[in-house]
C-alpha cells in the first residue's frame, strides 16, 4: 500500500468544490493561500475564473496533482475518484459528508473500493481536513493552527475545530492536525504510525470515540510510545454517548473499560478533557520523564501552595520534608521566619534571588519542583521568571511554574517560555500533569 | 458588639502608612482614588505633603474617621489603636504583617485586647484589605475587582490576589472582597453573616484553611444557605498542607473529613479549586435551583456532546431519551438525518432557528439544557446566542451554554450574557456545575 507522504508534503494541491465566497471549496483555497503554502494550488470548479489571484481550472486532467481535496456533493465523488485514480493521484482528502454517518453505507463502500482499485489513500469522508504547520499546508476549513510540536488526530471534526480555536486562544501550537472523519481508508493507526516518524512531532494527541481495528491501533501505539508519548481522549463511555457517536460518525463506541485497560497496558496516557490534553502536552514537550514522586513546592503564596499540596497528595504524590542537612543549608540562605519545610513558603521575602537559590539548594532531594508565584507591589514576575530560568540551567530536575494570574504575570510567563518552563493556570492543574508524567516514567522503566 | 457597616459603607477612610511611591500606604491611597471612592480619603503620614491631589495629614486627631486602614510596622500599631479608640473609630483594617503568622502571638493578643476595650472591630492583621464595588471602596493593595454579585472572603491574602487577577482576566465581578488574614477579631462567621444581609451579594464564596470557631461558623452558615448559597474551598487536607498553613497564617488546619461532613450537613458547596469556584458562582447567580437530574444536550458538535454526556453520567446525572410523543414532535421540526435522541445532534442543520425550536420543544421533559455550539463557516455564534436567548424567555428550565472556542465565539458569549445564559469553556465544566446545583436543590427540598 502506498504511503502517507503526499498528504503532508505535497508539491501541488488541487481543491475540488464551489469557489463562491463562503462555500467549503472557497474557504479551503483561502486557508491555503493565506496560510502561505509554497507549492502549487489548483482550485478546480466548472465556474472557471479567478480566486485570490489563482486560476480556477474547469478541467484538471492535465494538472500534476499530489494531493486532492474534495468538497463536492457526495454523489459526484465516485466518478471524480475514478478520474483521479486514472491520473495516478494517490492522496485524497474527502471533506464532504453524506456517507455512513447518515446511513449511506453503500456510497462509502463504493469509494473504499475505488481507493483499493487504484491504490489510492483516502482521508475522510466527512472530515475537516489536515494541516502541516511545517510547510504551511492548511488543507482544511478550520482556523489555521500555530506552529508547535504536538500532533493532533481527531475522529470528530467539530471537536477538532473547537480544539484549534481553544489552542489559538492559548498560543498553543501543533505540528500536524488531522480530522479523519469516517476513516474509510486511512485510520488512527496509520496516522500514529506516520507521526511516530515525523521529526517535528514530539507528543501525539488523539481524540477517538471508537476504534475500527483495535489490534492494529494497539500494535502501532506500542511501537510509538517507546519513542514519543501518546495522549488520548476516549469519548463515548455510556449508552447515551454511544447514541451520539453512532449518530454522527457512523461508528460504534466500544466498551469503555476494555479501552481503559488497553490504554494502561500500552502506556497510552488517557485524559478526561481538552484542557487536560493541552496541559499534559505542554508538560511532556518540556519534560518527557520525571524520575520519582517526591515533589517540592516553592512559593511566596501560602494559599495556592496549600491547595497544590492537597492536590499532589490526593493524586498519590509525595510532598516530603527536606533532610536536616538541607534544612541547615536553607537556614543560611534565607531570612528568619521563612519556612524551612516543604512547601517552602518564602512569604514576602520571596525575592528573585531567594526563589533561585532555594530551587538550586533543594533540587537534589526532589524529583520535580513547582514554583508558585503571586506578584506583589514590590515584585515583578519577569525578574522571578529570569532568576528561576537561570537557576534551571544548573538543576537536573524538572521545574514547573504557576504564576498567578492574568495580566500581572503575562510577561513573566512569556519569559518562562523562553527558558523552557511550562506555566499552569493553577497549581492543581500542574499537579495533575506531574502525576501523569511520573506514572508514565515509572511504568516505562519496568 | 458593634456592627460591620463602617467597613463597607464608610463616609471617610484614613490610610496610615508610608506615602512614598510603591509603599503599601501609597498603593492603597492610589487604589482608593483611582477606584473613584466618593467619601473622604485621608492619607496619614508624618511626611505631610500631597498625594494624588490630597493632603497628607501628619496629625489625625481632629479628623472624623469612619474606617482606618493601617499599613505601618507592627510594633507601632498598639499605640495607634489606643489613639483611634479614644477617637471612637470603631472599624479598623490592619494590613501589616508581623503577628501570629511569624510566631508573634503576644503582639496579636495585645491588639485583640485593645479592640475589646474600645469595642473596636478589626479585620486582619496580616491581610490584603477589603473592597465594596457598590460604592467604589478599594481599601486594598490588590487589583480592583469588577462589579458583580459574588461575595468573596479569603483567609489567604495571596490566594485573594490570585483570585482577583484571574477574575479580571475572565471579566468576573464581585460584590464584596475581604481578605481577613489572622482574624484577631472579625472572622469568617462575622463576614458570612454580613454578606447574608447584603442585597448586592447573591452568592458567597470563601477560601479557608481552618476555622477558629467552627460552631459559630456553622451556625451562621446554616442561616445563610437558606437565603443564598455558600461555595467553599477548604485547603490543608494533609500534613504537608497543614505545615504550610501553620507557617503562613498561624492557624491549624483542621481534620479534613470533619470539615467535609460538616459542609455536607450544612449544605455548603465544596469545590476543589478556584476555576470551579468561578464556574459554580456564575451558574448559581443565574440558576439557584435545578429541580431534577434529567439533562438534555443540544448541539451541532458531536465530539464535544459525547464528552459532555460522559461527564454528566460520570457525575450521576441522567441524559435520558425523549418520549415517543416528543420524538414525533421533533420529527416535524427537523430535517431528516437529524438525531431525535439525547444528545440532540443537529449536525450541519443546526441553524439558529433549529437550535431555538429544539430547545423549546424538549424543555418540558428535561430539568436543564446544555447548548453546545461550535461555529462553522456558515454559522455565526451571535445569531445562535440570540435565538437561544429568545427561546429561553418562554422556557421554564435553566439553559447553559458551551460555545467553543476562543475568538470565534467571543461575541456570541457576550450576547448570551445579555440573555442571562452562562457560558462554559467546556461541556465537562458545565456538567460539574449542574451536578452541584442539582445536589444542592434536592438536598434543600428535604
């Protein structure tokens, strides 16, 4: 069977569909052009004319097409696929709906057979398209992803759109985006296998409702997690959820407990919702491993530190006291009245220098450090970020941050990013991320 | 004992502290002036001179002071309190630290006795001050709260600051804000009792680490929850957390399970973190009651609807099928292929009119409705918001929204707000809010 390369690295892309403003074809061409794709873009429509300065081709027979993106009515698709097959186009994305998801299994079977006949690979139908931020390929109607190191594969197009819009708001970037819809040919296993070898992708995230070929998926997943982590949202736990999934992608949601057990066995990190998926992705990109469960909290903010400590212990992690040797060392570093215990509450004495020196001093005794900082009138978040960032260079332990909150720490968080320190909205969310990475690390070291 | 009125509705406020830029006294005066307080503001400092066009008074003996805010070194405070007592000032906020939180129990006992001697009420010491958005009183160094209907009481000043900054980012407003610190006199029970009678406050939120007088608190809480809900974060569950709280507010965190049981019995809604506190507050302000646990999901977005359904069922709520009568009615309202089951997935047919008519048709059979909407190229979030908002007027059931995500739905969410419909970042977060309100309602109807 042919490979997937032309989906993500085509030299030329043909878009089939109406080129009237607001129509799907138009929107995809717009995304391709505005996104800055460097290869050839061929809008195909009987209308002819021009769009964004490009010729609209009524006839595509003489064009050299690497990737075809189809957004025409479903009943017109089989003959088009035959033509494309004869032209040796081997990568096709079908955006159009109207197949198994509305009970039209016959038409879907027909396109499947055409794909097989021509050794053509198809993503879709009933999908939202794909993106590769590396070469500015935005073959999709969705908002264009920012560049990043997380690959995202989704069975639900609507969820894909929502994720992209949430990510945009957060400044969160993706390496590749794929909405695969009814997966008449290319499925999640093929996509994971592709992303495993993609150098731009460090973390793979996936939203699934049910697998068609569980064994194939788990085989690919097993091979992948030894190279890079997979984060999964598996929806459709209950009968009501299953009702919804069968109504909208034509698949049957599987038995949830079986999935859960399989994910655990195959070291796929299951998360409950999209926010947790973002949180964990950002953590894993900076810190793929955390070697143990002894966590330190360094802070100038008592309340948030207590809440974080509660959450860490709820999740089975430890927040142990420093050794007496370390306590003595800290005593020399710190003003009187500062807590020499974990959480290390620096109170109003939490200057940039103190944050940095405490992090350095305690690092050897802990597996990860969370720095929680709430700015005061006297203390600037950028200086704290720089001091902790510089300290990080000599520390062999992951440092996470929770700078609270809003505009008062915006610049500090940007500075943290430059030092490769992920920041979380709350310490509780940071604790959840640390727990998942610790579990993953300890399991992988069996 | 005297009341609390002068804390929140003073005609004149004196601020004691250094009036040099960046110092606490200066920052409080700045907040008072920039916040637009209409009464008299008296900056008090031996320096004399002017600040923000106001006279700085070296002598305060002839001033008529309703509320004194103190930010001078701790050892100078007892003599000042004596002077204020002699002047019959009966409301005092002590921002300054240096008392029981650093082991200085003696000094704290001294100010307590002075307060008793003069029947003076004191908030603090070691606190971040108070706010009343109704009369623009910002007697605090923290970022000024927006106006709203949630009262917020916090034992941790740092947590208070973080909450205010998060709220500012979210556009979330408060009626009153109180950081009460070491509570040498006024405690959480007094504050709850005050907010119970405050017409601007519809929901009371509180962050506590430990109570000093549990019985008094629960008595006030019991009387309050029959009038308005109380949402509580109780931190300091574990030994490590207790270490932190005793280091920073000088209190001992209580046994968590006892708190949990008491909260349940007294119908205080416990939440795990600040984000959940915001979510639940916004829900309760619009819908103090949800009369049962039958929830409907109406959507154009399959994936997010399945995830929400999963969460609803995880939380013990029901997502039941419509009756066959209702199914028949829906069949006439909707295009073919649209799901007549709950979740009601309108697919691409989810026009503004369809959303509205489905909500109206199903309302009699469900206790609450969640509308999940992901915009497409053809559908504008403002129109959906207006249609659902208009429908809401004739529906006797709470409607919640989850418009996803970012800038694509920003205006739609503003429109929802005008119709009194709360919007949530994810359907899962919305599900958590509904569950808490349902539990509260069913418990209250014992």
